[in-house]
C-alpha cells in the first residue's frame, strides 16, 4: 500500500494518463482506429428515427457484433493502461501472459453482468412495481446496489491485469471503508472530460443536431470518431485513477499479485 491523499491520487492519475499517451502512441492510435471502425458499424446497425430508416437485418447483426468487439477493445485498452501504470509495461506484449489476464478480466465482467441482470430481474419480480413512481424508485435502488457492488470489487480489475488471482473476497476486504474515496477519485479524475462532454452536448442541442438527422455515412463517421475519442479518454482517466487507487488500497490483492495465478 502506498500512502497518498485524495487529490494526490487524482493528480497522479492525470499525470499517468498523459504519460500513457506519449509513451504508448501505438496503443492509443490502434485502439482509436479499431474503436472508430467498430463504432461506425455499430452506429450503422442502429435503427434511426424516421420513415424508412430501419437498417437491414444483416446490418443490425453486424452492428451488434461490432458493439461486442468494441467492448473487447475497451477491455484490452484498460488492461494496457493498468499494466503501464503498475508495471511500467509499454506497447509490447500486445496480449500479456498469453491473454490470461484479459480473459480473467473478461470473466469478471461477465460475472458482474450476470449478477446485475439477476439482481435487477429478481427485485423486479419480487416487488412487482405497479406505478411509474414505484418503478422509478426500484430503478434507483437497483442502480445504487449496482454502484456499491461495482465500486467494492473495482480493485480486482487492475489486480487481474497484472496477474493477480481472481479473489472477490480480497477485493471486498481491501475496499472496506473506502467506498467514497474510490468513487470520488474516479469521478474527479474524469471530471474534465465530463465537463467537456456536457458542453459538446449542449452545443449539439443548440445547433439542432438530433438522432433523426444523423442518417448519412458522413455523420456516422463523425460520431464514431467523437465517440471513440470520448470513450477512450474516459477509459484512460478512470483506469489510471483505478491503478493508483490499487496502489493506495490493495493489501490482500497486492499479496495475491505477488504470487500470481497460473
């Protein structure tokens, strides 16, 4: 565990993000190119409001597949950022340790997705909300549960990225009593990007740009580029923040990483 204050953690995340961009340009450009192309296909496969604007079945399927591959690119990108901050690993190897860390991170993501779906569906079936107000309240409760659980096991992602064991218990112990610090550092680290995003959305609204008019390949290309930059910048900032939070709080997980899984 490395001692640092809240803002020291945020500032180090920002510095590490800048260093990752300058020291791993191939990773940045490669992830951007893949994300932009896949993002274009995903956008093309989405139904667009308006008459006669429903994509073909094949294009919808291609768009869905592109979204899945985009998620894998996002996961790989965060893996490289974690390893850069924690191990000072650069562009190579492309898939460290025979892709085992990435597969474990993917497994954790699948487990969490199934848990979230099961929790939401279970509460919905058990409580059976009858009004819009009760539905909204239940949605807030479910979102709060998801956020709490997600933050409490979040340190497991950088641990798996550097070869640690899949230990939910260790992640839970290391984050005990640190929920707001974990949540706050990630939010503050990404705050500049979020502010820029709000400004862009307001500008688009004032300019009259809406989904209904974004129907041409040119618009798809522009949106795919902007979306790629925004998503990868968000991944960069939150991943560097989480890596420094790992340095700050990982105790049981740190011991796990010291004796890596095979």
